[in-house]
């Protein structure tokens, strides 16, 4: 009831593409309350969870905020949705995103932009993106928690901008079956919650092998991970790495101060700080914006107006010449940012550009992974033998750095940004994505506090761990939240 009321009250923030269906959600709640199974004791029983609109659901349409999937109804649920439902959760609507997850401020072109509940000097702020709808739904208690997807930061950035907790698990732990692909080698289902413990509860329910997802981590790898994760006890002294390359010139003073204050407080509590270098960070963003569009151009080729979704009203399907139908459908159905990425991806995959762009970007991706493997104490469970390490390894447990270079910009400022300026905002989230590492964004209080109740009085801080060390990342997140 509270969820329905709050969704009506906050509808002006456009967190949802499709809001909760009252009858459906009440029926489901009643079924759970009446059930005699163990369901009522499940930690998620009766909890309202919103789902980003690029994750398919039987009960609600799935649009990825694109005209090309206008009114598309999936005949099946994504595995993550099925798992939530069987744990007794109530799916309470589909949340807004940048079209197909491509963007950082949840400003889809065909529907309304999501607004943050926070303001600066009375001006509306960006909710971050692309899972901005999920973040705002949680920040305003329109849902207890929400699923998002994170390809290059789309769960962590909106968490940082709205004061929520955003968790991107290691790549391959949560099933991608039923998640509309943007860049499948990077796409990861993540959560937006009010606390780290809520994120842990959901993660525990979803963290299983799924034979429907070819990139789901196998049982063998999962066993290897379980056998070697970093032990945690509350009196443990952590070795915290400070990635020096993340201290970019673009960090705003509030962000830099909050970061150093957090590190000092960890040191005061007995943990040790270790400056570390991840030299390939500088190339990571460029590599991401070659690889992600390349995969997108291939993944989005299936939207042709024949199989599903939007179809132009002009030319008809003609087996001899399908180009007019495809071109018109895709020209109408995709917004400008998606078209830009398809063009960019098709170019970097073309025979004359492949070696200079795509292949180089794959090399950079490997270097980024090696940088991380070099600083973590834990061995990467995806690599067979202990990889060769340079002699000055820092052996840290986790890395701590800001999630975004600045506090959220106003929507008016976002309006004036060029695409490249927009891409720059992902500089601190993209490296962990390229390496598939678990990363969590937690809000940390600003020292100056808030003057007005709607002011932003938090900075998103990111905890990054070795591949598979998700539980340690969550523990450390709880320590600093
Ligand atoms: N902003 C990044 C992009 O546009 C990340 C998006 C995401 O993680 N889905 O690609």
C-alpha cells in the first residue's frame, strides 16, 4: 500500500516507465501472506522490488526506454526476476533508463527524463544514469529496492547522485538471461538499495549458476571463489589501496575532501592505507567507448521491424530489398545517442579500422585487468596459475575511491554537455567494469552538511575488490556507510 501511495505521490520524478499494477501486487502480497511454505520466512518476502526496464518481465511491458521496443511484451521473465518472485518479492513496476542503458543521466529521448529528489539552489539535479529510475525509486521509497544494470557505471553513478547504495557484483555471478544486451561482455545486473545489508540480501538470492546464460560463472569457478575469498572478521585490519590515478584534476573539492576524510577515519580505526598505481586507467575510458559501442552495434542489429517492436508504416518487408524497411524502422526507433553508438561501433569493427581501434581497445582492457591483479592480495580466480607480478605489489584487500568526479550536476548543466563531456563522467567507474570486478557505491556524509533539506549532503564512494571477492566488498561498504 505504501509503495502504491508513494509511486502516486512522486510520479513527477519519472522514476518509472510502468508503475506498479495495484491488483497484481495486492494479489501477490496476499498469496505470500497466505502461503504455508517457507516463503513467509524468506528475507525478501513481501518486499517491493522495482526492475529496470531493460530486464524482461511477463507481467509488465519492457521497453528499454526505446521507441523500437514500444509496448513490447516479453513472453518470459528474466532469471533474476524469476528468482526474486520465488523468494517472495513483489515486483512493483519498471524503472526509467537512458535508451538501452546508453547514457549517464536517465534522459531517454522518447519519454520523460528522471529527476533526482534533490535540488541545488532550487534547481533540479541529475539522478545519474542509466539506472536513474531505479535509484530514484529507492531514494524516495517508491520501492524497497530495485534492480539495475551496470555496463560502465550505470548502477554506481545513479547511486552516488541520489544517496543510495549501488552494487555491481563480479561479472558472471548474476544471470543475464532476459537482460536486454547493450555490451554483453560488460553488462552486469546490480542492485540499488537504501543499505548495504539490503544489497547483500538480494545478492544472496540471485548469486547462482544459470545454464541459460552462457557467461554465467560455472559451478567449478564458484567453488574456487568460495574457497579463497578474503576472510572477514570485524577486528580484521584491512589493507586499503588508494588508486593514485583516480585523483584526477576533474575531482571537485567536496569529493576530494570526503575521500581523504574517509581514508583518515579508516586509518584511525586501525586499517592501513597504501597508495597504488593503476597506470592503464588513463586509457580505460577510451577503450570502453570503443568496446561498448562495438558490442552494441552488433547486439542492436536484431531490431529490424520484422521480429518485434516498432515497425515503420511505410515500406513493407521485401525479400529482395529489405533495406528500406530496416533503415526507416531503425531511423525512427532509435534515438540519436543510440544511433551515434551504432555508427561508432560499426566503424571500429570495419575492416579498415578494426586493428587500430577494436583490437587496441581489447589490449588496453587486458592491461587494465593486469593492473588490478597486480595490486590485490587475492589471486584472480579466473587465472589458473599465480600470474607473474611485479616486485612492488601492494597486496591490498580493497580499493577505495570516489564513484564520480563531482556532485550531481543540474539538469540544465547536463543539457549543455557534449557527448564527450558526458562520457568523461564515467572515468572512475569504467575500469572496474572492464576488469569485471565487484564494485559498490556507498553514500558518505559531506562534512559541510546540508543547508536546505533538499540539498545533496553525501558523496558516493566506491569500494572495488578482486574478482569474486564480492562479500568483502559488501563488508567494507558496511564499514563506511
Ligand atoms: N554511461 C555509460 C555509457 O553510456 C555507462 C552506461 C551503463 O553502465 N549502462 O555507456
